[in-house]
C-alpha cells in the first residue's frame, strides 16, 4: 500500500506539471465527488402506507460489489455494467419491510439479468422464500410482468396478484444446458489436447476433446436439470391454482405462453397495461398531495429502503463487539493471489488467518459459490479452514454452486447448508495438457531440446506428452483423487466404499446431497448465519460483518486505472454476442487453469442453465 501512495502522488505531481493546476483541481474535485457519493448514504423519507418497489432488472450476487467487477466508480466513469445487488441485502430489506408498519405492500417488476455466478436458482429460492415470509404478515405482493423468463416467474409466482402485459408472453419453455465444444476447432488449427482424469462423470475436460456430450455427461446433465425443473414446478404449483401435469402440458404445448393462455391456466391474475397497475396501486396506496415529486402511488425503491433510516433492526444488527463473519468465496478457484473476479488460494487463506486472529470474530460463515478450479489452491484454503475451525465455529452456506473444488473447501465445515437447487458434489480430479506442435509445424516452426532427466521438459507445449509422461500425470491425478475421497470420508463420516459410488466427478442437487450425507441441512445464508451465532452461544448479541472488506476509494481507483477489472456487460446482448461471451468465458477458464501440478477439481464447463 505504501508503494501505491508513492505512485499515486507521483502521478498527481506529473499531472500538475502537464495539465496545470486548474485542470488537476477539476479532476480532483470529480474524484472527490465520486468518492463521496459512493461512500455516503442518501437520507430517505418513507411515508406510512408505502409500497416497496423491487425492480428485478439486476444481477443478484453473493459477494458485495467491492468483490466483483461491478463498481460504483466504474459506473461513474461511464463503463457499461449490469446493476447488481447482493442476496443478503435484498433478503434483509424484505425481512425489515415485513416488520415495518410504514410498508403496506411489495411490487415486483422487471426481469433478472443473470451474469457470471449470480442469479442462480439457489439464490433465487432464498429470495423467493423471503417474499413468501413477507406475504405471511398479511401484506400484499404484486407482480407486473412483460416477458418473464423462468427465473422471473420462479420469484414472481410467490406474489398475491400477478399482472401480465397484453402484448407480452411468458418465456418458459423449460430448462436447457447448451455446451460448446472446441475439439474440432482445436484440431483444425493444430492444437492437441491430452487429459488425465478420475471419475466416470468428470466431464470438465470434454469440451476440449469431444464434439458432443459423452453418455455419462448427458446422463448427469439431464438428471440435474430434471431435478431443478422439478423444484420449479413444485414452487409454482404450491403458489398458484394449477397442478403439475397441467403446467407441464402448457409448457410443452406453448413454450412461450401467450397472455390469455397464461390467465386461463391461472399463472397470472390480470392481463393489463402498466398504467392499469399504477391506477390500482394509486387506490391501494394513494400518493400524498404534499409530496415534493408527484408519484402515481406512495412508494420506496428497495435500494433506497436498504439505506433508509429508522428501519426495523434485525438479529445481526445489534450494537455488539461479537461478530459473525461472512466470507464470500465466489468464482473460479485459482492458485496464487487471484483478483476480484475469482478465488485466489493465497488471498483467501490470508483472509481466513485474519479472521482466526480477530478476537471480535466469534464464528465464521463461508458462503461458497464456486464451480471449483485449482486443486492445490483448494487445499491451501481448506488447510486454513481446518485451523480456523479448531478455534471458532465454521459454517458453510452453499450458493448456486459448491462443486468439485467448491466442495473441497466446504467439506470440513462444522455444518453445511445448501438449497435444494444448489449444484454440489463433483468429487473428482482431472489434468489437461495442450500442445501446439502441428500448429507450429504448419507455419514452419520446429522445436528441439536437450535435457538431463526423463521429465525435464514435461511442461513444454511444443509436443504431445509421451505415454510415460501421461502415466506420471495420471498417477498424480489418482493420488489427488484418493486424497479428496479420504478428506470427504473423514470429514463427513461416510464409508469409503459408499463414497466412491457417489463420487466419480458426479454433480448433485442440494436435495440429493442431503440424502447422500454430503450436506447437513437445507437452508440459505440467513439460516447459516443464525446457526453460527447459536453455535458460538451469542444469543441475540451479535452483528454480521461481511468479508473481504470493502476496498478503499484509492484502491478501487488503482484497480480501475490498471484495467484489472472488466465491466459486466452480458445482459440483453444479441444471440451472436451471447455466444461469443460464453466462448470467452470458457477460454478465460482455460487461462485460470494455473494449478502448479496441473490437477483440477472443477465441475463441468458450460453450466449456464437456460
């Protein structure tokens, strides 16, 4: 940090020399303004009888904005990005609003903008349950939909009254996983890929060696989306007057359900324009005559409500020195320090050490939302978790994904919580090696070498691996897989023979994982926090603090100026751009394959469930 400030003020001096003091002063004022706006909170006045408005046009993340590529600073400087909000903040707002006598009802509108590891079905389930709890207080929930996706309707189906635009449609054709395969392209350009793996279902390497799904991958993929779809059907039929058979028939017949069909099937209550909704809410929550800005009804946006004063206080917000720390592990697990978009093994090991040494921290909840990655980095993190657990309770809360390396870092928790539609398991290991010999030869490039040992040039990409080298690599993968099984068997109390039947790199839903004893309890982040406080015997005297801690303004500025963060801009792209971004994501994953021994515990690529 000292070097940063030296560089920062040196750059200021240089700017002063080049631009002159007036221009520099202008720039500093802009920067100070951005800093103040990002750190300050706008005072919000909430009138009694207001409707809480939740615009769902966002990416719901696990980790706070400071831990992702989405930042207030980037937005202020004009970088395109998808609005985002954390699940914890949204659920907290809904819980407070349920107790707040100034809030009369809730309005859901807009369509979710999933990106990276956000807005998965596990986090949406916890959000949906918070809406159902809000409704149980007797307050009404209204939803206005235009072209709702399956994700949108999964949440909106919890509403008391659902409106659908007359010219809209329900985009609910079912769930699908479409994977991209690169083997043909790699072969065409002379790039060869060799793999070592353990586990019938360890299919993460298959996009680079096959041109279509293997039978094992198709089997587990189909089973998984069937289970997720089953949870969706159950949720809808419990909230709406339609049975499972009728809903499935409508989906299979229409796919994209027209408004009248949706109303006839009781999926929505009214076909109406947005203005009709405003008129209805104007009667339910009439706007005050003395309001500074005339509104069609009394309202407060959920983002403003989160920052408002005088909201009800919940458990975890008490003024206390006792802290329940929530550490977010979101993204690919990589060796080394990593960056704000992934889980660097060394960086998160350091976070865990700090939490262990902090006497105010009485318990730790690890919120895991990761498909895995480097086996070495996973072990670095797990080692610190075991050390921390010897001193304080460590509770695991699984988000949308906690598979492979994500399960590796979870398995020693005192208690593991997962949602029914969490994707977990994938206990397996693989290695992946590429060579560009043919590509180079086609351009007249050749390689030669001299060495002092059989494996001295093992790391080269100038030739394919020999049978002897592949045998060595396979032995390393076999050894890691054996250690992985031993860890899970020991930590979870599962007999080794039984564990080998459910491992093999296979992914499971949270519901199945509970039956298989891979997790302990179904529940979300809030339930895990409550359990951690009980485990630490804190009663009601504790507060929740989130980690990694927020970057300072200067640190955020340094990241931005060094181009270490990419704007989050996948939402609403055209189909060609969406496919390009998927390919870019897959190739970025290849770049993050940086395990020092080339072994990985990662779930399959391409798990974008549509």
